[in-house]
C-alpha cells in the first residue's frame, strides 16, 4: 500500500506556430492530485475541488491515462485518485493535461517508478485523446510532465525533444471567463492549407526552435506567428486584434492564443514588461465585460513533481 501526492503545472501549448508539436511550462499554477495504491483491482476518482468535473468516471481524462499505465505495468491494483486542486476546464492552459500528468506521475511513484518520464507522456496522452475527440497529442502533457519547452518531433513513435529556456523568458497569460472546448476549437480549423501558408508556418517553427537554441528571445518573439490556426480561433476571443496591438505597443515581443483558447499569452524579455502587459490584458477583457485571471511568470524548467506534506 502506497500513497503519493503530486503537482503538475499548467502549460501553454502551440506557442504560436507550433500547433500540436510545441509547448512550455508555466510556473506556480497547476493541478494537485493524490494517488493511493492498494491490493485489489479497480479505479476510483474523487473530486475535492470546487471545479465541476464529470460524474461519470469514463468521461474523466484521468481514467484512460491511469488505465494505460496499469495495463503496461501488468499487475492488478486498486487505484484511488483524489483531485485536490484543479485548473478550470476550458481555460486554454492545459487543464486536462495537468490532471492526466499529475495522476500518472503520482501513480508511477506509488508503484516504485517502473516507467521513465518520457513513457508517462504516452500514458497521459490517452487523456488528451479523450478530451479532444480522438486525437492524441502531447504539446500540453509533455511540458507538464517534463518541464521547460518541449518539441514533439514525431508521434509514430513518440520523439520528444526538450529545448533550452532563455533566462529572460517571461510569460503573461490571461484566462478570460469564457469557455472554449478543445473539440469546438478543433472543429473550426481547415482540413487543408495552401502551400504558401505552410511554407510560412514552417519558417516560423524553424525560427522559434533556433531562437530557443540561441537563447535569443527577440527571434523567438518574431517567430511566434501563427498563420494556420489563429485566424480561425481568434473569433472566440473578444477584441483579439485590438488586444494584440495594445500589448505589442507596451513592449511584448509576441501575442498568441494559448492552446485551444480562450486564454491568450504574451512573451516579454523582463518581468516588469510582463506585469504591465498582464494589467493591459485584464483591463481589455474588463472593457469587453469579461472577467479574467492573470498569470505572470517565467517559463519553468520543472515539470510534475512529488509534494511532501
């Protein structure tokens, strides 16, 4: 019998041009989950937060992630999961990923660490598959488990690359009080894109990776330009284009949608600018009649971890 309490951080997926292949870890916000392993065979999930989650265990993203790990483990156990702290679903900062990541990380620890962290990403992806309607992706669960900036070079097989994080890599995230489901955000995307558009996006992805490798935040900022997904998803975010103008004028290096939205994020080269930009985003949504939560932090190099009581 073993019990482990773990934290998994929120994340910003896509990072502009890196749709489904890039993500970064936020500092200080995330999910807390405890997992208790006993003799027996079964899964129980208890939600002790004020966030409303599905009553049906089959609709909880933790379920397929835990089952995938236990199937690979090869021995039956009773697994009791308690959700103690939860990012609001539909926030655009990796709510479902943080749950799946925290659960598999804690479970792996409780079982004596039979799997490497990279393998845990594969298990947590099963939760993302459920929430997105059948498309497994790791741009949230990857950074939530591993920390830092993560590149998914390929999915068959899963090939994960951790990229260096510049010291002055500051992020401001605004989560407006509106909800955009991952499934809805995917349904508005085009099935095909023109070659000219694809080439432009490839250049941005290459520039983003180069900027991170060179620790050049100005290059990173120039490269965080999404010409494939953002034009379709920005309709869900009130005053998106006007807000972009405001934050760039205030010194932000880039402004994009976080994951599927409705959260938006900016990149800045110092915390003073990041804090000022956060205030601008809060004021913008207030004028649109929408409340918002603001997070201002550096990108964290630390992913999921055990919490010692």
